[in-house]
C-alpha cells in the first residue's frame, strides 16, 4: 500500500496559508503596498523622516520585498495543494486496491485490534467491516485461539513474513465455517517502525473440500483394489507406475514404494520386451485394449508368466493422461500347458519341434533326442 503522507514543508508561509488562505494573504500584502505608496507620496506614515526621493525609493524596495513574499507564499500554497491532491489520489488508489482485492486484507494495530477489513473478508465471513473494527480476531472467532494465528501475529510483529497452512475458522455471529490460508507480514510506518500487522487471507474452503473428496475417493479405490486377486496398476503418460495394489506387489515382489516411478516395461524379460512394448504402443494408438503375455522378472531373478491388460486414459481435453491396467499371474497355467504338451510330444514316434511365432524352439519330442542327440533343454529358445 502506497504511503499517503503529504510531502510539504514546515515554513512560516505554510503556517500563514493554512490559517488565512491565499486570497487573504495577497490582499493583505496589496494593502500594505498601497499604504506604503500613499505614505511615500504624502510624506506620511513610515516614510515621513526620509526625503521625498528617498521615500519613493524606499517604497519600491518595500513593494519588491512584499511582492517576493507574496510570490513565495503563493508558491508554498500551490505546493501544499499539490501535496494534498497527491495524498488524496494515493489514498483513493489504496482504497481501490483494498476494496477490489481478490484476497482478504486485514490490518491490525500492535495490540491485535482490527483497523481494516476489506469487502473480500466481509464476503468470506459474513461480517461487515463496522462489526469488526476495533475487535480482535479471537473476538470474532474464538476458534482462532486453537490455531497458530496468534503465533503468526507475534512473529510478524518481530519483523517476519509468515505463511500459514489452511486453518478452519468458525464464525459464531454469522454461523459460517470457513477454511483460510493466510500470510502475516509486518506493517511499517513512514519511519520504518513496525506499527502493526497486515494479513492477506485466501478462502480455500472449496480447495480443502475437493482435496477431502479426492482423498476419500482414493481411499475407497485402494480398498476396492485390495480385494481384487489380480494386480492393478496405474501409470502416467510415459508408462511410469503411479499406483499398484497388494496383488501386484505379490506378483512382482516389489513394494509400492519400490514400484513408484518405475517403467512398467523395465520388469519385462529382455527377450519379451520389444514385442510387448511394440504391442503396447500400437494398441493404445489405435484406441484398443492392450493385452500381452510375457515373462516378468522379479528382483531375485525368478520369472513369472503374466498377462498384462491395460487401456489408455485421457483428460478433459482429450489428451493422453496415463494408463490403467491389470496383471494376472498365469505361471501355473503355463507350466501345466507345457507339461501337457511335453507328454503329447513325447508320445509321438517322430522327431518333432514345436516352434513359436518368431521361429524359436519351444519344445521337442523324445524322438528328436534319440535321432539327433539334442535334448529339449539344448533346443529350447533356439
């Protein structure tokens, strides 16, 4: 807030102009000069003892001196009026700032009494400025005594600027309950001495309520996903994990903290990773659900076969915001399928190889070992 102290001098002329006004002072000077001219011409008054020529010369000197005094007086009054106009403009400017501010402004004296309470505070609390002036914050809301506001006020009086966390205030007179976040700063006078405290207050009731709703929603989501046997995960637009449930932790053997921020693809077996990542990108670009089987590598190096199903999520603007998906452990099923396939192959009298889509060998019959000397282990993944 800009200082509104007038910038004027303390000269005697300023004192005269304050009490008699410019017109009266100039009229007084004019009368004195007229009286002096009359005395010089008639050889009377102040000029009776001087020769006639000297009397006129003295008169002109007399008139010049008083003219200078008049001009100085007029200049002083003009400066005075300019300073007063500046002070009025500054005061009006300060008032408009306080009244139009989209934050609450409270001005306290050193004893904590309210000196200013702007319209934002009136709308926020339902209390008009007339009700609040001269009172302390604790008089308006006794709940202030249970917050850190008093401590912030005292720190501001010591010269600190202190920002608070959201605080809840109950206003008995208006029946309102609001959440406010404030900044307390020292208020200094023209000499730099701390004369009080100014507080800027923001109404964060909607923000606090939204945060409460979001937290409750997250808690319900976490409780729900904890009951799901499949692993559930959420990732950002770059594929970095943001949330996992307990089942996902059990499958991967990673804690929620260890998983936070990790790329989902980093846990894929190196041989399976290129195909999985390519399918991930093409599925989401086409707006389709991604589904892929791959081997997941645990921190201890052990492998688990999993099915990853996921879909992209978008924000209100339609831009990609992340992914949500599930992870299903199919290791036992894969092992059972492999065992059954092995029994079928071993029953075949022919040397037979079972190939994957990429041409790698998945399994071979016993006749292959008899005929070529390669065991199933030797051929696997070649």
